C-alpha cells in the first residue's frame, strides 16, 4: 500500500547489502511512497552483495562510498545532488560492523585496533556523514536523518560485545549533531532502536537464534521485522514528524519496557 508520503523527496540510503538488509526493505518502501534516492555501500559490499537488483527495481543509481572516508562521502553528496536534481530531504545510515565480533574476540580480550575500526565504521561514520552534508549545505529545510541502533546501548547483552559501546556513541552523536542541524538548518536527526532482525549483521552476533526467539517471547507485539523498521523510517522521513528530533525511538514490539512476559515465566516455572 502507498500513501505517497515521500512524493517529490530526494535522499541517500546507506547499507543495502542483500534483500534481508533493513536498508533494502527501506529503499523498496521509500520508492513505493514516491521518494527518489541514491543507493550507496562500501566498494567491497557492492562486489559481494546484490545491490544492482535493488537499483533496477527502484530506478536508482549506486555510488560506492566507504562511510569512514571523508573523500568518498564528499563525492557521494555532490554526485547525489547532481543525479537527484537538488538538495537532500532524507538520509538513512544503516551501517554496522565490529571486527571483534566478526573474529570472535571476547569483550574482555579486545584487539583495540579492531575496536577502533568498528567504532569508526559503526559510530563515527554517522558524524562524518552528517558533517559532510552540513558543510556542503546539502540538506533541505525540514529534512530528516535516521540511523539504526540497538538497545544494547542502554542494557547489557553480553554477546553484543563492543557493538554496544558503538551504539551508545552513535545515539549520542544523533543528539549532539541533532542540536546543530536543528538550529542551523531545520533538519531533524533520530535513531531507531530496532528488534533483533535476521540480516547478515544480525546473524553475526553469537547465539543470535536463541536471542531472537527470546525477544519474540518477551515482546507483547512480537519482534519488529525489517519491513516494520522500513515503515517506521518512512514516517520519520515524511512531513508528519517534523518536530521529532534528537530522539532514540524504539521499534521493538514493547521489548524495552517489558520486565518479563508470561511465556518466559512459564519456561522457568518448575512443575
Ligand atoms: N539485524 C539486527 O538485529 C539489528 C538490530 C538493531 C539494529 N541493527 C542495525 O541496523 C543497521 C543495518 O544492519 P542490518 O541488520 O540491515 O545488516 P546488513 O549486514 O544487511 O547491513 C549492514 C551494512 O553496513 C555496511 N557497511 C559495513 N561497513 C561499511 C563501510 N565502511 N562503509 C559503508 N557501509 C558499510 C555493510 O556493507 C552492510 O550493507 C546496522 O546499523 C545494525 O547495527 C540491526
């Protein structure tokens, strides 16, 4: 179903790797709602993933950019405005990677070079994206910027490792930059804190299967899917949420405010 919520709006979508990616579902929904956009991902992801199919499906161009490289980001922003024919109305930052998680390094035995790399990719890249847009004065007034995060930023989930710290930093950047983007350019900045979702990044976390079914049983509405996240993002890109900014918004079926659920109690009640 389409409500034409994004008719005439132009954007940049980071992080579509394959059709499971949250960014992929978001691109499809944004297209259905009438938005036009440039798709981007790291050069290696473009070689490994299937983004070309998404570009064809949505009539979009793909511009490679490593989100940690200011040079790549400057090129991306300039080219996107040329291709789309004007300033940018919406941006999705859907990027995350921890080398410690990927290589199975425990939180108490970190390789700090990897920690720094993961922090740069997962958190600082959000600042780099916004600073590049800000300096180029590339955002339209009442534009909207969204990044994706996870509740491990507030509560400990042991296997989430250093991604928990990266997400805390990411959420803080949304508030800090949201202030300046709001004041100077009337642009809003928010993070969506999403339920565990079966994607390449999600499945990289140890014990993901048990974890996702636990969250499903804990959440009164069940886990939010990638499509739910795409729909929520569409509302944040639309003109219906103009003064929502500097927020961390939970899209998690109620998980974050649930102490325990009946299903979980039953699993632990001895007969
Ligand atoms: N899957 C979950 O359970 C879950 C839950 C909450 C939040 N999130 C967040 O959602 C976002 C999207 O992840 P996903 O689950 O769709 O997985 P995904 O693996 O499909 O997406 C992660 C993306 O990050 C990109 N990326 C990595 N390094 C990059 C770099 N240097 N430059 C540019 N892009 C780079 C990857 O190529 C990939 O497209 C991430 O921020 C993730 O932390 C995921």
